[in-house]
C-alpha cells in the first residue's frame, strides 16, 4: 500500500518521507500503516530499495497562530477554497537496509540514490520474511550494526521491534536464534543505561 513520498535525505541511508493525506490518496491511511518499525519498499528502476520507519515528526505550521480566522471549516475547504493546501502532516524517517533485484534480496547499503517523490509502500509479511531469509531459508539480519550506527537513540528499540515482527514469521529454529538476539538487546540496553 502506498503510504508516503520521499521529500529529502539526511544521508545516503537516511531519508524523510511525507505521509500522504486525504487529498493525495483515496486509501484510509491509519497511524498503524506508518508505525515505528514498519518495513517499506521504494521502487527505483528495476529494483526495490528496502527500509524501515524509525522516527516520525508532526508538522503543524498553524500552531501558535492565534490570529482571526476568516476561512471556512476544513471539511468545506475543498468546496469553497479548492486551492487551499493542507500544510499539516506527518513526516517519517526511513533507514535503508537493503534492496531487492533480479538476483534476489540483499542486506546492506544500497548504491542507488532515491529520487524526490519516490513512492514509499508498505511490505507484506511474505516480503519481510523473504528479505530476512537467504537461499537456504536461514534467518539473516546483516544490518544489525548498520541500525546501531544510524538509528541513534532509537537503535535498540528499533531492533527489538524488528525481532518482535520476525518472531511471528520465523520457524522454531529461527525463533530460538531470535530469542538469543532479544536477550542480547536487553543486555545491551541495560549496560548502556549504566554508563
């Protein structure tokens, strides 16, 4: 499902996208569609770049504007003021984790630069599972250090959210490996707070 469009980059692997509003899509988007830890894909040429939502910001330029209002209610703006732009919105930060091309899924830093206005779509459970398994159906998360480096203060919470998602998509053998990773994350968070 299309949820947002790329508006800027903060680095080669860190992009910002604006969540589509009701004037841009007929789909009824809910906050669950662009929640923390949501896997997304961005089509670029013949490949799909894979990322994860790790931050959000609310935009409200009208906040603090206490001047008189001469406009109609927002529900009637499309009728009486069709040129009125809704400047309120939600920005999401996306950390790129890999890509999918004719050769399959790859975890790592994509070489491609995402163009402005690229469409950001949610990934299905099957797509998330395929991204995290190699040709031998072995669970992989080669982006672990990448997330800890680039997701800042959200790194361990993001990895925990990813582990929770993968737990529901994994085999019993993989669940045991995810359990070890979950304990490692808990230990690192505890030790990190003690510093």
